[in-house]
């Protein structure tokens, strides 16, 4: 019974493969896949998708396990089992905006790709804001006057600085996560357990 693992395409995929290689797994079939969206090895079948789709594939049982950013879990709250954090993909949700902008006595407008995370945070603070949902480069919103600030993921802060924005407040630290389909954990426990144990962060592996 082969295990299916869904990987988030892009940076998380690369970081996971580097990590997987540190665990002495052969990743050559995955490194030389070209434009293929699925690859089978002796041990597993791997599929490659956008983060939110990885969560969907795992939720519906197409994939048994998934590697996804914690931002996806917080924003979309898929019905999956959040197994464990991984030692890569580390970044933070933050509020950022233009320095010294006068916002006194005015309801703020916040642009973000994460409206649910943003709404939950400001409600917890007791602050009422207008949220503008964007799918692209949210850094443009304050520059063009669409919003007073943004809520986005910050890793190095370089993009913010290059666009004249500064971090005003950090909201939540996040990392990559290993998630599982709830039924697979029961039906395929014998074959999943060794893989989960291998992926689990160990002392000295960073």
C-alpha cells in the first residue's frame, strides 16, 4: 500500500526535499521531475500543488500526508490532522505600512491575502477595521492608497523595505507543517507511522 504525499510547490518543496535528503532519503527522482506534477518512487507517490490545494487533496483523501505552510491552516482551516511542525518554512504574520502615516481618529483599511486571519486578530484586539482581499502583491495597496496597512507573511522583510514599508506589529510565528488525512491515519497507520517518525524533527537536524 503506497503512501501519497502532497508537497507545496516552490520554496516549501525545495526546503522539504533538502530536509528529506538530510534524513538519508534518495530525492533524485523528485529533483529531476521536470514539469511533472506527480512522481512515484519505491516508497511513495508525490504530488505537487499550490498550498491551499495540498490541504484540499489531503482533506479529501487523495493524499495521505501533506507538507504545507501553517498560514494555509490558519486561513482556510481544512479538516485535516495537523501532525507536527517542521524545521523550515519559518516566517511571521505581520502588520506593515508606511512609516509616520497619520491614522488618528480614522478607521483603518487593511489589505491582505488572509482575511480570516486578519479579521480574527483585529477582533481579538477589539479594533474595527475594513479588510480588502487581494491575491497578488499586497505591498502595492498602501503605496497606491488602497489601504492604510497590510497583513502578510514576512520572512526577511526585504520586499517591505524595497517598497517603503515597515513592520508595525508581529502577529504570529509560523512554519511548515506535516498534515494528514484523518481516515488514512487509521487505515494506513502501519505504513504511515515510519514515514511520520522519520519526518519528525530530531535533535541536530535543522
